[in-house]
C-alpha cells in the first residue's frame, strides 16, 4: 500500500513543480478536445498561469489570456511528433528532384559561389581552405570572391494545399474532430519546417463553408445537431439569409460549398501544384443552387450531382482532390460509394482510415505527393 506524508516544505525536500511544457501540453489537449478558450479555463480552475506566461506560451490581450505564437507552435510540434511516432520511419522523406536551386534543404556537396546563391548556405570550411591554399597560412586571412563555396540545395516545387475539414454534427462522435484538428496542426508544423515555400489554407464546412485561421483552429468545434427529423428539406435564398440568421441549422455537410471556396482561394495562387485534402465522415447533405442554400436529409442525388459538378470544375482548373473518408461509423458504405464517384470525377486519391489512423494517412500522402511534384 502506497503511503503519503504531508508536511510544510522547508527547502530540504526535493521539489516536484509542474514543468511549464507539460502543463502547456495538458492545456493544449483540453482545448483541442473541448474548444474552450484559454482564459475561460484559467478562470474556472486554480491553475497558476505565471509559469506559462514567463515561458512565452501565453500572453494577455485586452485583459484576457490567449495562446501566443510560441504556444501555438508547441501545439503544432506536439501534434506532429505524435503522428510521426506512429508512422514507419521509411514512410517519411523529402521530395527528391534533379533541379538545383535556392531552397532550404541543404546537401553535403558544395560548389563555387555564384551571384544569387544564398549566403545562408555558405560552406565555411571549404571557403577557408580555398583562401589558405591561395595565400598560405597568414593572419588575417584574406578572402576573394573565388574562395567562397556554398552548399548545393534541392529545389522543391511549391504547392498550394487546402485542408478541407468537415465540421458537421456527426464529427463530434468518436473524437473524430479532435483528431482532425490535431492533423491540421501537425500539417501546419510540417509545412513550415520542411516545405516553407508552400502555401497551406484551412477551410471548415458544415451547412456553410468558411476559411479558418490557424490561430483559431484549436477552438473551433463541429456544429451541434439541432434537428432530428427523419426527413428534412430546406431552401434558403441569399436575400433571406439575414432574416433567418441563427435559425438555419448548421450541422449539415456542405462539401459543395467547401470545394467552391477552395477553388476560389486556389485561383489566386500562381504555383502549378494545387491540391485539396478533404476530411469527412459523411455524404453531402447540403449544396448551393445559384445563391440558394439547399439542406436535404437523407442524402439526395441532387446534392451529390452538384458536389460532383464542383469537383469536376476543380479538376479542370488543375486542382487535385484527395479524400480521407472516416469509417468509424458502421454505416460508411454509402460514404465509400460517394467518395468513389468523387475520385473518378476528379482523378484524385481516396483513403478510408479510422479517426485514430487519420494523421498517418494525411501526412504520409502529403509527403508522398510532394515527392512526385516537379515543375
């Protein structure tokens, strides 16, 4: 039986204070699971936030505690490490290309400096050797331009990616949305560290669709289910949206709106490689017909046709859609049928992971697709 002795600390006992990093990780996990903002958590608990503030993980804005950029970076890094530890080592690697140029991926080989080469890639050891060969051992060392050597670097084709997150009501089940948010943070961390020339966007879709900012990502949650009728058919015209604001059920699955917004954002990108990574757990149950929002349940072929039409537009604009269909629910067969049709129309790829496997599937596919991208 384990025994405990409680006494006043006089300085002689070994102190076991909570590590700020560990505390930050615990808070981050709670925020991701429940979408509760940091200031509310600190107000409703007796946690001492001073160590987190001293470490720079949180800061005060207008009298409220919020995550700092450093705190968000730690969340991204933790999510990335968790996923990588579950992946086989040989599944991960950088894109390989024969094209040499300015990049952040430095090779062991070095070459003579040429105008335009980044000095951040300077091979100092080889540069000093060249100077000493030319002038002999003398102090100070005199350097000429021809002495300078720089490491060669791989050119990685830039890519614009949109992570399309399902925020419909069913994503609350089995922790699916919690795991999807961790994947989004991990992907952000991966892109920033390994593919800094890439562009990464986040879009959430439910009855509507909207772009998500990375700083808001930890707090967003699926839309709660408000209607439980066995059959639902609603149409809302654009001019009536303001009148019915707050009364329109938001828990539907509008993949059509998500793809349409993705296409709008990617149309402004000049890079050749554009892709949408779609994470969903259900068939589409909402779409637009012109400016009219249509909410239909059970899933209807009318919605499917509009969604596939939008997927075809993406294909025509060079946008690849890779779909990750979560199969935690027992009734995923209709979802698999829809995803198969979507894949045939767009010529993308389809994956059918359970939510606990989602991170490995998404990151592995992202890295694998980057290996294949060439200018």
